[in-house]
C-alpha cells in the first residue's frame, strides 16, 4: 500500500504534487511559458520542503551526520574536498541536524533546477520535468540516502551538457566539482565523455541501443555475471603481479560487493528484480525504441543527442555490472537523464504528431504517478524520512 494513504504528511505532499502536475499539464496545453515558470517555482519549493524538512532516519544520512558532528579538518575527513567544504559551509552556520538536512537538500535541488533550466530553457516543460523527479524512486534514494552521489549527479549531467555544446571550460569545471564530491564519478565522467563523443554516430548508437535492450531483457532470466568474473578472473591476478603490495582483490570485492549475501541482482526473486530495476528498464525501452525508429528527427537536437548518448552508455555500464551488489546505484547515474529525455520525446511528439500529443502527454503523467505509487511512495526510505 502506498504510504500516502496511511501517513497524513505524505498524503498532503502527494495531493499537492498532483495539483502541480495538473498545472504543468495546463501550461503545456496553453503553451504558456509564464505559467510554467511560476509552476516551476512552486514545484521547486515543494521539493525543498519534501526533502529538506524530513527526519534524518535513513542509514547513509545517519552516517553523514556522524561525520558532520565530528569533523575537524580535511585530513580526517573520509571523502573528497568538495564534500568537505559542502559540510563545512553548513556547519559554519549551524550544527543542527535539521539545518543540515534542509541546506544539503537545497544544494542538490538548486543544482538539479539548473540542469532543467539549461536543457529546457525557453519552453514550457520545465515544471513537468522537475516534478517527474519527485515521483522517482531513484531520486528519492539519491536525496534521502545516497546523498553524496545525489549531489554529484547534476554536475555529471552538466558536464555532458557543456561538453556536448563545446563549452569545454565549463565542462571541465563541472567535472572537477563532481570529482571533488565523489571520486567514483571519474569512471562515470569517462563513460559520459565517450557517449558525448559518439553523439553524432547515430548508426552506432542505434546498434548499441538494440544491444542494451536485448541484454537488459535477457539479464532478468540469464545470469550475466560479469562482476564475479572481474573479481575472480585471471586478468585481476595479472594486475596483482604488477601492483605489488596492493590487495587488488579486496579492493575489487569492496567495489563490486562480492560476498554480500542477498544484496545482488541474482540473489533476488524475479519480481524483486523487476521492482528494483523497473524504473531504468522502462526508460531504456521507451526512450530507446523511440530513438531507434525516429533517430533522424532526434539527431537534429545537439542537447538531446548528448543526453541520450550519455544515458545509453551509463545504461550499458549498469547492465554489464548488473550482478554486482548494490547494482542499482550504477543506474542512479543515468535515471535523472531519463527524466530530461522523456521531455524531449514529448516535445518531439508535439511538433511532429500533434494529433496524438494530448494522449501521449496524459499517458506520460499517468506513467510517472503510477510508477511512483508502485515504487517511490511505498519504499522503506520514506518510513525513515517520515516515520
């Protein structure tokens, strides 16, 4: 049962979100940028309240607050310099935990709002795009639990945007901020860079899309155990001979989560696999199939191609390592891109197929509410945030 039916506070947030979703519908149908801009502000305030006034009861949030309370200098801080200064900027103003939750959430939401404004500037889809994040289970985890990844994701997306638009200095700046917040972003930035460099190779991207959809679908039934192969393969042994004194096996196992029972994709029952990967799988299918059959039209948009190529490469990365523990966090880097790509598809349908646009728009809104009800509005993360 969705928690908004039993928790009055969550019920209030859900009703307000549905109302703002309807306003976004009317702003699109009326092609009103002014109404969309006003609604965008209201959605932003709603999300600040939703994420910023929550109880800090999730596992990772408790860990962050423990370091927040005890931090003295960067030398004893376990994460990057950017995340240190983020915490320090909050602690300078107040040591209160509720203040930390509010300001840290606001930082991430401001960065997200900038992403939406840049990708969708000049149109009337901004509020719809922003509110779609509110219904995302992945984004809920990024905001309320895996926050260090959550604050990094917008800067990775901004890197893709600026690099795809040949604004290289800004792209480097965004990459630097992302790396200072989360060192694991170095691999994702490289993957995104490869994707953006391939954005004009539409034939190759179509083949990679077909490959990713096929392998992703098969992975629900066949164990694509590349993670275990990496942890136990001969290649790792050869590298161990090079890096003498470094226990590469333990480091790879720590990254892949080897040996953690019950937490990997193939430890789950079939319905759990669908539940935990449904958001990214549905996005990959809808966006991927549309791209396969309409790539010539979509290729006219540099912003779309940059975002889609980055999304595709991250999806392939997540699929190839789907057997690793906490596999879903690999997909978290790509799910926020899907929210933007959905909007680009709606814009394309409105322009090329106006006769079916209203049905498609309403279908998308029903999809995000239904998917959110089935996932985001019923996960334990909400119980930790709104007990």
